[in-house]
């Protein structure tokens, strides 16, 4: 998704094209404790002027039998109820249950447990996502990340990776790599106001 900081808000400049960018959040987690929940609140906050709409939330843990009575489940259930009523968001326990793309583009944001990400990533490819944003570290191993990358490349799906700018010496190396290797794109996004 894109956050604008220009004088012309996204809602004016890209309303027609970006209104068709549907977001599937995979791994919402507990309110005030999970990166997934923070992504959801950022997308739902109209003041952020993000050029996308959150349509679906997939929460494998809190929507499972085991997770429904675990710590944080009450807060999640309250968030779910409010998001469904106020924003019309549809909730699912499995990515495969998300309806297919009807029109426009679809972005998946995966903020789940690292060990679950390769399977969730494959499922997001299976429901027709055009782009996938993975929270760090993305997968348990580099080999799994490479397999995910190859699967996405075959389907022409773009991948974006979250990073922690407070400990991101590797971000400088990524920029150096990009400048030395033609065709490489590296873009850093953040939603902080400082």
C-alpha cells in the first residue's frame, strides 16, 4: 500500500485507480500487540490517506478452536465485531476461503508466525494476489525465502519485505546492491511521522 505525504491527498489523485486495490491481511493477531493489527488500523484510519481498502482479514490462530479461548482472544473478537460492523471487513480462518479477485488488484500483507509464512504465502498466490508484503523475517530460512521468490516470479507477483529501520544496517547494503546490479529495485516504506 502507499501512504502519501504530498499536498494532494491520495483520495483525490488516485481515487479511481486505487479504489480497486483490495487488501487481504493474513495474521491480524491481538490488538495492541501484533504487527498485523497495526497494519489493519493503519489501513482503516482515513487520516492516513492510504490508497487501498482492507477487505479481508485472515486470522488462523484466534479463529481456531484452540485460539478462541487463548490470551488476547477476547480483544481480537471485539476488534473483529467492530471491523465487520463499521468497515464491512470479512474475516476467515484460512486464506483459501477468501473469495477470488473480481476486479482490480489484490495485495496480501502477511504478518503471521514466521514458521507459517511459506504456506500462507503459497495460499496467497493461490487466491490471485498481485503483490505480497511480508513482515520480517518472512520465512524460517533463506532457502524457503528463495522458493517463495521463485513461486512469485513465475506468476509475476511482486514481493515486498518489512524491515526494522532501527537496526537496519542491511538496508544500506540493499541500496548498494541495487545500484551495482541493473534492474534491481529496492523501496523502503514506513508509516512513522518522525
